[in-house]
C-alpha cells in the first residue's frame, strides 16, 4: 500500500516537474478558438521598412485596439525585427470616433524616444499601420498625456490625423 | 517500511537536487561581455552561478595582458599584470589583492576542467569599471580619477578634486547625517587622499554594484547641512558641495536685535503668539550651531530659544519671549545684507484717520513700519499696523467716493494688528510717506499714484518688443509719425529720473518727458528705424503695455535669394543621442555653420534658424522661413533608429510640395553620397513639419546615423562635418543654377 502510494507520489512529482519544465521552454501556450490574429508592424533591422508579425490576442475583448497596442509595445518575437516603441510607454486610452482612432500615450513615448527621422517614422507608422489594419479605422491621431503634440521627435507633423503609409510595408 | 520510505525519499531528493543543479550553473549563453567596446563573450565563455557571472580565468588574463599561474598544491590561482597581483583559492570568497584582502561575491570555480573567475570583482581589481545592463556587461577604463576629497571654505564646503568632471548626482538618503554622491565612470587615483574623515565625519568610497559608478558617502554624527542637488557646484575641474549657513549669534545692540549667520540668510517667516507673548522667527535653510548670545539687560526680550525646527525643509526656529506691549519688527532691507536686524516697536496709538488730496493720512505715537499689499476682485489696498490701538478720530469707516477710492475701513484684525482697507475703484500704485510732527508724533501718508516701473526692449529676427510696466493701471495712447513712435501714458506721476535702457533693434533712441497733453502723465518718444507695422498686446487701461514693432515684411530688409539653413533640434531638445553621448543638436549646428560659411564665400545670402544652442519650436522655424520669404529651406539633421546597425544618408521632401523640392533633394542626396560615401537610403516623401509648412522649396537631410557607433564617430569628426557641409552647399548651388537657367 505504502510503497504504491509513494511511487504514485513520485510519479506525480516527475510529471508535474516535466510539465513545468516543458512549459517554461515553450514560448507560448497552445492556440485555442478564443483568439483572434492581428498583425503587428515592427521595424526591419536596417530600419528601412516595417514588417508584419502575426500575434494572437484574446477574441471578443472589449478593447481589441488597446490589446493590439499593448502587444506592439511588447516588441517583436522575431530576432529579425526591432521594437518600435520606447521603454516605459503605456497606452492611456483608445477612443474611436467615426473612422479615426485617438490613441493617448503616456509621456514616455516622447521622453524615452531615441530620436532621428527614421526612428520617428518607424515608431509613428508602426502604430498607424497596425491600428488601421482594422477596417473600421482609416486614420490615427496620436496624443500624449491627453494632449495633441506638434511632433514626436522633431520631424513628423503629429498635430494632424495620420493615414497609413503602405510604402513602408515590406511584404 | 521505514527502509522503503528512506529509499524513496532519496529518489525524490536525487531528482530535486538534479533540478537544483540545473539552476545552479547556467551556461551564460545570453551574457555578452564587452571589453573596451569589443564583444569578448566567445573567448570568455561566461557562466552564471547564484547570479554571479564567471569567465574563463586564462582568457581573462590574456585579455588583461596578465600572467596567470595555478598552484595545484594549494589550489590557488594568481594573476598579475605587473602592478596588480591577485590570488584566489578554490572555493574561497576572499581575494588577496596585492597586500590586502577583500571578500568577493563569488569565488574561484573549477568547471569543465577550466578555472573560472567572478568577473566583476576581478575586473575592478585590475582598474576596470564594470557595468551590467541586463545580459550585457561592459568593462571600460575610468574617464576621471579622483585625487583628493577635502574641506573647503573654512569647513563650509566639501571639495572633490578630479581630472575632469563627469556626470554626477546627489542621492536622496532620507538620512540628514548622510551625504551620498554618485559619479559616472570615475575611479580613485592611486595617490588618492581622504582629507575629510575626522572625529565627526567619515568618508566611504565604494563602486556601485553592477554599474560603472562610484559612490562617495560622507557620514556624520550630526545632520550634514546640505540642500541636495542645490548644494553642488562646479569649480573648474572640482566639484564643490556647499554647506548651508549656520547661526552664529543673537545680540542686543543699541535698541536693536541682531541675528547673524555664517552666510546669507533667506527671508524669515515671523509670527507673534501669546501666553507667553512671544515672537516666533522661522529662518529657512539655516542650521543650528553653537552661537553667541548677548542680551544684556534689555527691556524687550525676556528669553530666547533656538531649535532646528524641521529638517525637510531645513528651518531654524528662534523664539523670542517678549515683555508685555513690546514688539520687534524686521528691517526688511537688512535681509540682503547677511544679517537680520529687528527694530523695537512700542505699542502705538493711531489717531486722526482722514482722506485728503489723494492720500490716506493718520497719526501714530511712534514710528511704525506697516505691511502694505494689494488684493484683487474687488481692488483693495490693505495696510497692517502691528502692535497698535485705535485712538481718537480713527473711525471704523470713511466714505470717500473720490475718483480713486470708494471708502476706507478700519478694524482690529487680531490682538496685535490694526488693519486699514482702502476700497479702490481701480488698480493703482501707492507710496508710503512719513513725517515727524513738532510734538514728536508721526504723520503717515499713503499716497495713491502710479509710477513707471521699467522699460524692457527685446529684439529678435522678426520684431522689436517694448514692454513698459507701471505700479498700477494706466491709460495710454499711441501716435505714429515718420521716424517716431509716441506713447502718452496718463495717470502716472511725472518724476524725471527714469533709467531707460539702451536703444535696440528698430528702436534708435528713447526720450522720456512729462506728458504734454493731459494732466499728469509721461510721454515716451521712440525714434525708430524702419519697421513694417506695430502691434499692441495690452488692454486699456493696463499695468503693463507691450508694443511689438514688426520688421518682417519690409521690402528693404528682405534679402533676395535668401537661403535659410535649419540646424535641427537645440537647447533642451538634444535630438538623438549617439551611443558614446554625441548629441544631434551639436552635429547639426556645426554642419549648418560650415555650410553657411561656404555659401557666403560663394556670394550667396544665407541665414540660419539658430546660430547657437537654443530651442526653437518647429512652428517658429516655419514662421521665420515664411516671413523672411526665403528662396529655399534646408533642414540639417543626423539620423537615429532603434538599431545600432541602421546606417546611411537620406533626404526628405514633403508629399505636398514636389516639383522644385524634389530637384533640391536630389541635388543634396547625390552630393552627400558622392562626398560621404555612405549607404544610399534614397530621397523619401514624409509629412515632416518644417518642410511641409514652409512656403518655399524645402528639403530635410539626414547626413548619417548618430545611433550607429561607426557613423557617430564620423559625425564627431571635423573632417566628416566639413565634407557634409561641402556636399550640402554644392547641392544647394547646383539647384540654384538649375533654377536660374530655367531648367
């Protein structure tokens, strides 16, 4: 009896450990039906183009836009791509009015940005191109701490609503 | 039964310890070690144990040019580069460094048949700075050496003497007896001397764990009188931490009380409290110390108590216990002289309050120094008289209904204070006059009148601004005649001795006279050079009048065929910052200045949106270009991206402006590629602010990537900057020729 129980305990322990071990090695959990696939645009290594990476977000969530931006903030899984959103950036609010998405970020988007025309283009259009993949959104207005900004890093005019730039996308 | 159990337990233990073992030694595949900027991870084969990074001892010694020696008998490894000799025993956390011993976070390890050393401690022993950022470890040589830390200014400052100043900051320790300063990329010199430590102070210098910073801690038995970041100053190549002044004396001198300190004191806050009657004086940023107390036999102060009231903020409290009816008031003008002097005031009786002429008058038994201030909505003037009583003819209310005043009210504000409130019809200036009467009493007059405070002139590219301010609201009129702009201000007293600033910009001469037109007033006559028009940015009446003389659209001033160069960023906006700290704003300005020089030499008219390190908004840059009606606009930038391998040159135009801008951009890009030979990223169309809103052909060049270490070093060099300037100037000249030839 006792011997059997102990072996059973041992067996359970081994199974539990292996499961944990394997799970830790795995990048992501299994895909189930409750997920929706979105495209996230990240910078190519030479910062010439934006390239889409597909990722699953929970389907039917109240704010898929916010979910998508949060995934964009996390950065790419692929080693061939670079993140486009600086450290510490958080999305404060997403508001959809008509066909315009108003995305309100915290100050880190400006304060922690690495600068440069190219750097700014990659950041702005990774956001704009990602959000305009949803057919109901045609334009994006970027806000910081609830305010309109003249520019993000000193080049692009971000006081206007922005349309996606398809020329930047590497298919 | 117990035999089975123990056997099974040991199985479990074996399995658990196997897991533990995997956790102990982790191959440091992700750890990258950079020595003087080069990745040496391959050779050093880092491993991690208990969060300490170890590297192959032999490879480390080779990279440090050190000799290595393994003594099997005593299991000891020694490494020496001729200056530093380190000995470490297998499994022993103590390292012998020359003649002293220190404890390491790790110890000598034997793994896969090789000896491994804890890299942080060993690198530091060999004089390297160690900086760990996640999985990247950087070893580098210090940028500055600290030679001496000593007392300065007679013990009122700490002086840190070093080769050159590196970035520093004062830590907030929440402990007033501990001062902590961190210096980037600094190390102690070999001949460093500690001239701080004594029986009250102790100096400790330690590297910050895993970072290339040196922490200097000064610990005292008593609170250290410093004010955080505000206390630190640079003096040549030294850093000086200034201490706050401390109290040195409270003395009774000829019917006055004097409080002295070792340095400048700030204005104190003063309260009068009762039971016992006492004056509480809170002096900010002043420290307690032994001080001299000399009160002799004075009829005002019974007792004095001094304490450090608070440490955050630092406030020293002096409590003076007073005899009945006695009061002391601070002589305001002594505050800036480095001591606080208090005059005695006896209880005074106020009588005969009246409104006569254009002033409030009343009589006091003694000399008083009332506190006077204005309040808004509705406009009021408040006069507080301390240590006073209302006597004969000092009524509660006088209805005046003059041009200036509605009424005067008086009240006992608190036990010590009589308050007079004048209800004003408009915001107006005032002055306090005082005259001793033949019976020894004092006549006090608060005279209502405006006076002229000051005139400021600001000159900029676009306009010359005149700002005139007055003590109260004034009415004014502006008249423009050829060569002169006249400003008539009424309701201001017309004294003669105004100090006027030197003429500037459009203003060629300034005359101030009594008004010739209506009653009392001042007439300002500004002799002007040429300007386009003037604008007034003030309502009527106003306490300050701002006049802008716009020089934008004058035909003569407009420079024909003007080339406007726009060095990107500036001031508090550094633009992108390279891996070694080069800022984009500096590169842009240097290249733009060199470009302007070449174009001027070739006979072109050139201006820059900024000639120095200042912030100008994108909107102002555009406004400048449009109001100057420049012929073309070239914005000069250095690029950056979130990837060190992005490289090359690119030029941008706005999608809304193509034809001529495209011609300009092509000429710039081709010349930049020819001169600089960087990767061609092409001419692109983007919604960039400055090129989109300017009215003339415009392009924005990104010379090279400051975020790329190689291109950053190029951008830092004068030769490369000259080449870039030559290319931009050449591109502009080619474009000008094409336009002039009508192609």
